[in-house]
């Protein structure tokens, strides 16, 4: 799963950096077991990333980590201060 996450950078234009891993603080993770952080070149690329077939496929595979299959991931989008 890690290689699939990291490979998104090679498949989706506008992705600058990706990190993915398993939490080491389960007591603070509110049920989450893994995290994915994606740095996108510009905020106007967000919809392109979100709907890209490679991202949609990865999101489907990530459901295997859900304790409750009806759960949804926590998603945060922000503009990085320079």
C-alpha cells in the first residue's frame, strides 16, 4: 500500500510530494491507522487530484484499512504559508 501511495506522485500532474505511513500514536488517532499527506503544486489542482483515476483507485484500496467499512477518511485541505 505504501508503494501505491507514493506512486501517486508519478501518476498525477501537480503532485509535488507524498508521505504515507502507519500511526505510532493510536491513542490520539481517533480510530485512524494510517495517514497520507499530499503536497499539490497549486490549490487549483486540488479537484484534478481528487478526481484523478489513480487517486480514486487508491482511495478504494485504502478502504481495507477502515475498521468500519461505512467510515470515511478525515480530509484536510489548506494553503501552505510560505
